[in-house]
């Protein structure tokens, strides 16, 4: 059995589909379906069972699972809202929950692959998995940073594989339920459904209109990296998961326009509430990933957005 927490979410359900494609269907999905619309993400997934995230933790701590039957736990579940400022909730949900799973996996020698985030880097301009370059701008980033720190303390004594994947700006199928936190590609596609105008932020700091740069990574590539580590249980550590190449928001908008063969960009004022807590630039340093001998080749914005647009605008 493979356990996927957050399995009804964006990255989680794509990961489940990736496992299905490999022939895995003995999969336990752990999630919170308070947002019931997420059930749609599971319609194309083959799974063995579903359990609520709170019930799962109780049963886990009570020893109700046959530990020898668990091949791996992929921990994708978290509150991923960068605008959530309830630190108590964020730390309980993202940090404490992850610690419990980590210790359970160590106790029972189960590989543990979890979602970290590029949010740990904050406004830094160097994106290496080193403490000197980590300074999160919000409590979400801090919750991910804090568990990465916790893992570092335990790395010398590991009894089983533990991998933290620092996701950069992930986009792709099945993010509809994320609302304002869905990718810019998703929102721009929706804007073109009602007008010929795509809206991007004006410049911020030293960046021109729409020229803020992010490492946009297609969700299919994120799934591939997760599965690579499943195949290489001897590798542990914290690894960036991005393309290694930053591209502009204008690039994303132009890729959407290229697919639809129409549209123009309009720049709107940069929001006041994002000033001082917004990453104008991200770009994954892939040195550690390559040193681990993972040679996966990531899609560019032009390639990934084109594939995503075909999925979003497919006949249903």
C-alpha cells in the first residue's frame, strides 16, 4: 500500500494518477473534503480507500495500520495559502502533522517523501538548499522552513528514506478548487473566456510590468520527481523541484495567447497587501538534484502551458 496525504488536492491527485500509470492502485488517500468540490479530482484515480486526515492521524497513532504493508508515504497535504496568517493553525496543520508522520515512518522504516516549498527562500536571490539562503516572508513559508530544519537535525540518524521537495510555482490540471491560489495560467485562461484581456500586475521593486520572474514548473514534472525518489530509496535530503530556469509572467500570458490565438495583456496596480511579502524572483538551483543523479528534463513555460491549455479547454 502507498499512502498519499492531500491526495484529493492538486499535486496529490496528479501523483495518484502517476502511480496508477505505473500499476499501483492499492493507494490510501488521506485528505479533508470540507471543500467537497475536490471530489472531482478523484474521479480518474484508482484507489483502495479514502480517510479523513484527522481520523487517519488517530488510527495511525493507535497502531491500526499494518506497517509492513506500507511501501511509502507521500505527504502532500498542507494548508498552502500564502495569505493565511493564523500561525497556530498553520503550525499545527503543516508542521506538527508532518512531524508525527516523519517519526512514524522512521519508527517503522517507511520511506517518507513530503512537500516542502520554495516559499522558504523568501526574498533571497539564491535558491540553494542551505540555511544561509532561507528567510520566509509569510507563516506558510515558515511552517515549511521549520520542518526542513527539523529534518536536518535528524538526517544523521535516519532509519529510512526521507525526502523534502521544495516545490516552486506549480501549475497544471486539477487545480480548479484552489481559487485565488490557483496558478496564473489557470486564471489567465479563465479571463480569456469572458474577454480578450489578460490582466497581470504592474512592476514591483526593480521589475517592469509583468516582468517579475518565477520558476514555473509543470505538475507532470513534479510527479516525475516524486516517483524518481520512490525508485531511489537510498537517497534522502531536501531538494529543489523546479525547472532551474525563471521565466516572466509575461511569458505565461504570451503562451496562453499563443494557444488561443487571441488576447492582449493589461497591467493592473500591484496590490498593497502583497508589498513586502511577495517573491519577485525565484529560480531553482538544481545542483543537489543533479548530484543525486536525477537527470529529469523539465518542460519550459511554452511547453507546459500549451499542454495545460489543451487539458483545460478539452471537449467535455
